C-alpha cells in the first residue's frame, strides 16, 4: 500500500484475503458508491474492475509503472489498456 494521505480511510480497501473481500463487499452493499478507483495494473486488478463495472460502478484503474499488465507482451498490454 503506498504511503499516501487517506490510505487508512474506511473507504480504502486492500483485498489480500477472503475477509478483506467480504469487508469490501459489505461496504459496497451499504454505501452504494457510484464510482471506484483501483490502484495497480495486474490480472487481479482487472478481475476486480470487471466485477465493479458489472455492479454499475464507474471504475478507473491507475498504475505506477509505465504500462498496465507489465508482465505481459507490450502489444497485448496496449490492447487491454485500450
């Protein structure tokens, strides 16, 4: 988790295990936010982003590295980004 102001806020989640995912789900059910921001650019991030979009949430993905899916072929990563 990056050292940024607000990372310890109640609406910031780090899904590392099943209880973390349960807390995220409970928050989404209770608060019904309209949008989400996900930090990272790997496989799991895009699985989560897809689930959020299916819930009707506007979802943005941000990545610190020069491109998403950095472990994959650059051409495939570019296609996913598009």
